[in-house]
C-alpha cells in the first residue's frame, strides 16, 4: 500500500500524537523558572512531524534527510522529557507514555528511512511512500 499524504504515514501520526499530548503539559511547568526547557521541548516535539511533512513530497534523498532531522528531534524530545521528569514536572506515568510514543515514532521513522536507503540508485522521483 502506498500513501499519498504525509498524514497517512505511521511515523508522522506517532510524531503528531506526541506533539499533541506533550504541548498541553507545558502549561503546567512554571515558565519563569524553566522557560528554556519548555521552549526546547515544545520545539523538538513540533519539529518531528513538521520535518516529515516537509520532506514528504521531495525526492527520496531529500526526504531521507528530513527523516534524519525528525529522528534527531524525537531523540531530543526524549532528553527533554527525561529532564522534565527529573524536575518533577511530569509524573512517571506521563513520562512513560511520552517516551513510549517517542520511541515508536523513532522506530517508524527509521523504518521509512531504511526503505529509502534500499531504493536502487537513480530511482526516479517518487511522491508516494509505503506506510511502514
């Protein structure tokens, strides 16, 4: 099965779910005290689905580059989530939920990147991808 819109990709769906669940939690963090942590977590959580969306209609090589950026953002989100747990801004249950989503999104993004790696050289531009 091929997908025709980035919203159909499992990696985008999981990344967007992480973003949509994490961002509201930031309202509970004392901003004056940890403004940098809130900004960093918000940026990294928003970056992964945005990069997947941006790369979707590009050539396989370019899309692969955007997927790598998304993977970095997911890893960065994990680091910020660990810090938020350590500062007791997240419960253990919230942290587990969010880090599980981040790991699942990372795994799905990596599978799609591996698919792109396996394409034969000189493959013509393609605008639809398998939903890995």
